[in-house]
C-alpha cells in the first residue's frame, strides 16, 4: 500500500479548523478569525529570517495587508479553482508524509542493513511452490517442514534439493549458494539468512517466490569490496576436449603478452576479450562484493593482491584472466546510509515505516472488526455460489458494518469493498474470503489514515500553521499576480502614461545603442545578404530579417540589441563604440554588419526602460490595491490579545 493512496480523499477534505477556545482570536478580517497561535508562528518565523528586526507594530500592519490580500483572493474564488486545489493537494501530500512514517523504524532498518553488510553467510537452499490460497500455502509449508525433518534425521540436504527444489540454479549448484552478502536477495530472505545461527537449518518461510528453507553453513566477516578487470575467452559448457584446449591455449597466450611482453591490460581486453561489454569498458567490472560473481571468479579475485594479474580461471562462461585494481573495506554507516535507505525503498522495508505508523493509528483510534463479519461473508459466498459480477453486486448491496473506529465516529461499510473487487479474477469460492479480507484491510488502512490526516489539523499546531501558511501564501501569489504583477505588464496604456509623467526618473549615465545586426557563417553569405537588402523596397527591419532568414536558412542570423551601453556587449562595442573592450566575438557567426541602428542619449519611450517602469508601476498598483482592500473588508484587532505577543528584539 502506498501513502498516496491513503491521501487521495483526505487531501480534498474541508476547510482548516480553529483550535480550542484557549487559543484566543487576535483579529478578524472580513469575518474570518486569526488566532494568536497563527500570528505568533508567522511573526517568529518572519523575524528569524530578517537581518534587521521589524517592530511588532510594523509587522502587524504588514500582516493585516497580507490577510486582506488573502481575503480578496477568496472573494475572487481562487481557492475553489481546479488549479489551486491540485497544487494545494500536492503540497499537503508532501507535508503530511512525515506524519505517516515512523522515522525510528527507518533508522532501525538502516542500521540493521549496515550491520548485516559486515558479514557473509554460506547458504544451502531449497525452494518449493508457494500455493495460490491460504490453504495451499499452509499445505506447502507443512511439506517443507517434512523435508526439514528428513534433513534433521540425517538425509543429505543437497540430495533433497536436487529432488524437490524448484530453484532454477539447483541443476548447477545442488542448492549450494556459497557465501552471500546482505542485499543480494529479497529482504524476507535476508531476514532468515542473517538470523539463522551458524550450522542451523531455518524453519520454512514464505516469500513472493515460494516456500523456502535455508541452512547457514558458515558465517564470516565481510572483507569489503574489490575492483577488477577481466578478459574472457568463451568455452561451451559441453565443449569437446579440442575446444577446451583451444580456449586454454588462447587465454594463455593473451596472459603472456600482458605479463611477459608488457602489453596494456585495458587495450588487450578491448580488442581480444569475448565479453560483450569489454569493447565499451575495456574489461572493467567496477567495484563488487561477495556473492556478485560466480564462485570460482570471486574466490580468485579476493585472494589476489592489488595490481596482480591472475593465472587463467575456469568458470561456466569460459576462461578468464583477472587484473585486480583495488580493494576497500566497508564504508562508514554515515556514508552508506543514503544508499541503504534508497535500496530500502525498493523492497518490503520501504513500506515498513508506513505500516508501523498505520498500526499505531489503528491502535490510537481503536479499530474494531465486526465479530459477525466472518459469518456474513461465508454465508454470502455459499448463497452466491461463485465469484463473479453478480457476487460483487451483492457485496455492494450489503448494509453491514465491517469495521468501526474512534468510538463509532468512523465506520467502514462492507459494501465499500465492492469497488476494489475485479470480476475478471478467476478464483474458487474457497479463496473468496481471503480476497475479501485482503481488500478490507487495504480499505480500513485507507479510511483510518484519512481520518488521522484530517484530525492532525486539530491536534498538531505545527502542521496546522504550516499548512495554513502555504495555503494563504499560494492565494497571495495568485491574487497579487492578477492584481499587480501581471496587471502591470499588460497595462500598456498605464505604463506609457506613468513613463511620460515620470520621465525625469529614468536618466542614463551613458548613451546607449538600439539596432539590428546581421550575422552570417562567412563573408560570401554576408555580402549576398547585404546585396539583397539593398535591392529590397522596404526598410521595415522585421520584414527584412524574415525574408533573408527564409532565403539563407541556417546560414544567417539576426540579433536585436536594445539599450546597450559601452562595455555591455562585445558586438555592440566593436560595431558602434570605441572597441576598447577586448573580448572574443561569437565564433558561430564570424561575419557580421550593422543593418540598422542608432545611439540614443536617454530613453525615447517606456519600452527603452520597460523593466524599471513596470516595477515602479507595480508599486503604484500595489498601493492602490491596499487602499481599496482597507475600504472593502472590515478589520478588527483585539488589543488585549495583542499585548500577549512579546516583541522580538
């Protein structure tokens, strides 16, 4: 089960709630209360982020303006739009994740994984089929237990592996895995391997792959990782004596030119190795630990010294020569922890912190199963006779409670499980109760987690304040964009009028250049384009540029320069000003000429200083908006409650 599944309904829940009466109302803005705790939370957070501390009175003024803008956003219905809801749901999901995961479980499992990395276990293994139903799985577990008793009575585990094991590797290893290291197999498998005492046989255990049993033959300290390269000459498993001799002769000759003639190992591997990856990586295998290579290869490389080139090593793939290039011990826990935690997300451990928290939540809200549910389900299965769409319809029509929690405030109806059932699944009537219970558990976990998430806002002030801060901040951004930032950028008439009324504010210290430069890949193209331009009957530069680009395709390029002062652009300096700024020009366009342009001493229109004018005009709109908000929405402040706020110095 994934956390996101739990939250799909919770995220869309109702408005933020106020805490108990002990959290007094500090102010009311447009009929909406602001509590003392919310104000103090934001005041302290704001103060911690400022270099120069702001007085309480000044912050109150700014806070009121902030809340007025949020009120305006709500009045415009921004908080009801699909875009806002989607963004808020995504944030709420991210924010609530830490509350749905037990961090102590994550740390415990990460430490456990690291401790297991410090040792290797030599394992003998038998696996049989898992079984499709609970009854079949119980039968298979009993079958494996009988095999275990035969081993304890003295029979060979290897012989029994050959006879009963469905592990594909048993044909070659007779159940002998050799030394394995942590993380090579699923976590459920590791759990048994690293908790079985040396020399002991585990009890049968279940994974998604089957029913297993292992013997921990020997435990030894892990001696870290090695780095190596190899050269392979392949040899068929059923090779004739002549093929075997030919492969051995070839690997011997390759080793000779490396060891005795001094040829570079990587170069030889790239040209002569029959490992398909050798051409790409010159035979390099990177770093690896125990259990990652076949037994003969692993034994050889771990026994070698760094820098040594091995004698030919025979494996099931053929003949190898190995060059050991490094060896290192296990890194510290602090260094490996991110890698371990990431690996945990890919197996059963990834959900363990969530499962642990859900277990706690179930206990917190006292989840109770209807004692009559089992009888009801069995009777329904008998009545319907088989599992199909008609059966699912009967489930959907039922009126019995499956679970209750939080003293009956939360209810999970048995009928609610119907949407989680698939009529196309082919199962026997005997398997139906297992399926129903499985789906019901998912449903209960979902419902109780939603209930917990919704309840967080009433019980956790940090979560409430942070969520409320994000909500209001998102509304503030959107409404400010509408009323100020985007509004100013789109109000061309207002920008022009503001510029004309305040021309004296926008003065340049140096003259600037405005113009169009034509660039080409060589002088020939530039001269042809220049002649075409002369022959044109228009001086509309945009039209000229479009025509020339269409004609010369990618061999020509135009660049418009707006308001560049000396020293701000290489090409402008070179073409227009004195050229004292010495920097390389664009190598893609070595040939260029000034097509059109002029030097201006001061801004001619608002477009010449559009960024500055827009920013100043936004300030004007902001001021007008705040004045409008104070007239539009009533504000009351409880001065007695405000006196409880300690000013931050």
